């Protein structure tokens, strides 16, 4: 420990302290103290690495070297400085967090959990320093070995650097692979089988119900919750005051085996068995990474159309969305395309006047899969009769193309494209009526929040200021004291992803308050009056108790 103390680079400590302090500035969403500590520790580690790089370059360009006495003075001054940064940061952090909490309609904090913040900060910083020390030690050994072999100094440095970077890449790859295998095992155990408390559906209108070729045990947790959940015909009637049908829900899990095309064929047979092609609205849903279909979305639709609906989904993984997005981002695209193509092929065989309204839906990674499977707004509107896309991710080329083509003067968080002729964005229900043009059918609706890190996190946040943080592009619920800082903002928004649903609807990645309005915009009001729509909206907004980790 004493040797570590003496060997810490003063410039690395200085840059690390600066990034640590900047990590406490406001971001999109409020974060708990421990998570803030992890973020601050990561940024300290990144800053320290940058400082060591700067120190190394300066050492090669100049002959000046800090003496042992100078280094000692810098350390003696530096560590009390760190203590001051932590104290002032804790105070400033409470103010920054409360400002962000006020923006997203959360109650203010009276104080901060200093112990959780400091412990997480120290542990994360220590891990970062240890990893850096391992890389440095490998470089020194490699360099000394090549110098002993009589290699030229410059060539020895280059090769030592290349070998160190390669070794670091191998370590990262091994750690990432191990993490993926661990997460796969964890979530296979968690999501691979239905919850014991969830009963096999008895209804013929559900997969795994009477007469179904889908086995309940093969649905996994998310699929079983989907087919066993939702309102009954009686519950729909009680809320809307209108006669209702039992909604149809079809789901095929990964445990069923086979290719996407084979499982999509099973889904189509299930739709035929349940009479789904005789219903008013048929929704092809792309799930999130774990196979989850958001209850608020499906329930809203079923209430709205008095149960005269059918929803079909195909599972493509059992791990959370971020795992699927990092390991195989094309997976949801292939699943979405296989299911939609199979359903549409059957739908096209029906007489035109007897076809249900064919609509696509996706949330988060599901929205990404849906949009990427079509590739363009024109194709989506040509092959569907409407689309509801909720909280799309930043890794969606079609979303980027629509954002880039928005009408001049419309902000990035609430774009207007061609005066709203084909597609409209909304964060609140009233946003759909804001564009001045006529919204032509088929309609595409995108629910999007200005504080949703799922939508705004991108790699170029590391080096480029986004337009959603510019003066004219900043939304009213984004802190005026949130400023783009290279590297820092990217880490902050990445951490915001972990708390994206821990905020009231209207903010973050929570869309319960506008889900019904999205369906009304795309599929019509189902013949319901404002009072009935209000009762549905209240019902949908008040029962959010789903574990967001399932996404």
C-alpha cells in the first residue's frame, strides 16, 4: 500500500479529481448515492488514465521530472484536496440531484447517503487503479525484456505498448465473455421457466390454453405472464360499460426450439386456432430482450377495443435488453421480421373487407427491432396499417433518419416531420395534435421522452455535444445546469439507463400515461366516450408493479 501511495501519478490524480467533481453535475435522471459513487469512481479512473497519458507524453517531450520532494508535496496537498472535493461534492450533489428530481416530479432529498457514495467511490476507484497497474506492469516487463534482447528503445516501446494493449483487450474479452455467460445462466434460471404462482391459462384464446400446441413450460417467465395476464371480458365491460370479447394472446418462446421461421409458423397456427384473424385489431409485437411484452401496452389496447383484439409475440432471448443489444443487436430484427412476414402472408390471403387492422408495436429494444426490420417509414406504412413505437433506442437507423429530416424549428425531443403527415411524436397526449397538417393513415406514432437515456445514449456523446443539449433543443424537463462534458456526459447517461423507469410516467423510460393515447392515435378510439377513456387511462396508470429488470 505504501508503494502504491508513492507511485501514484500526480497529474493522473489531478485529472481524476477534475472528472470526479464533474461527475456530480446534473444529468437526465436522479441517481441513488451508491450508483453515483460507482459513476464517480469510473470517471476518476478514466481521468487518472488520461492524466498518466499526459504525464508520459510530457516526460518524453521535456527533460523536467518532478523531484521526490515535489511529488511528496503534491501528494500531501492532493489528498486533502480530494477530501475537500468529496465534502463539497456531497453538498453540491444534493443540490444537483434535487434539481433533477424536481424536473422529473420527484420529492426532494433531505440529505445524501454519504457512506454509500464514498464506499462505492473508493471500491470502484480501487478497481480502476488496480486494472491500470496491471496494464502498466505488463508494459514495463515487456519493455525490459526487449531492451535486454538489444532491441532499439523506440521499437521496444512500440512493441511493449502493442503487447500491453493486446493483453488488455484479451482480458476485457475474457471478462466480458465470463460476464455474459454468468448473466445467461442467471437469467435463464430466472426467466427460463414460468413463475410457480402463474397458472396455466384455461382459455382457448391463449397460447398454452385448451387446444394449443404451445406448451406452458416452454413459454418462460415472461411468456407465461403474458398469456396468463390481462383483463377478462367481464373486467373490460365493467370498466368501459360495453360488451366485450376475451382478448387473444399468442406467444411462442425460445424453449420451443426451431428457427425463427419455424416458431413464427407455430404462432400463425395459434392465431388461426384462436380466431385472431376475425378480430378487429391484430398486433404483431416485438418483445424486449427478455421476451417481455409491456402489460400497460397490451391491456390498454384490449380495454380500448373491448377485447376485440389479438396480440402475437415471439421470444428471441431471455436476458435483459442491454445484453441482447451488446451481444447480438440483429436478434430482435430477425425475430420481428420472421414473425411479421409470416403473419402478413396469412393476412394477405383474406378478403380485403374481412382483414383485421394489422398493426406493429415495440418498446425499447422491441421498437428498435421493429423499426430496423422495416428499414424505412415508407415500407412500414406500405406493409402495415399502423405502428406504435415506444421509447426507441439510439441504435436505430430509421429513427435517426426521421429525426434528421424533421421540420426546421422543431426540437429533437419532439420532432415534427412534414407537418405530421405520416408520423408523429408524443411525450404527452396533447403532443399528437400539435402539428398543423393532416395525419394520414396508416399512422405511425412514436412515444419519446426528453429525459429517456435509452433514446439519447450514443457513442458520440463521448466527443460531440448532442443537439438535445443545445439551447433551442433542450426540453423543459432537462436541467438547465446539465452541460455536455466530453466523456463525463456519456458515462452519466449510461448510468441513467439503470434508473430509467424509477421515475413517474412522462419522464425517463416510463410511458404509462400516454400508452392509451398512442393506441387511440393509431387504431381509433374504439367507439368509447371521453369518460370511458378516462377510466381506462386511470386503470393503466395505477397498476405499474412490473419488475423493470425483466426488460
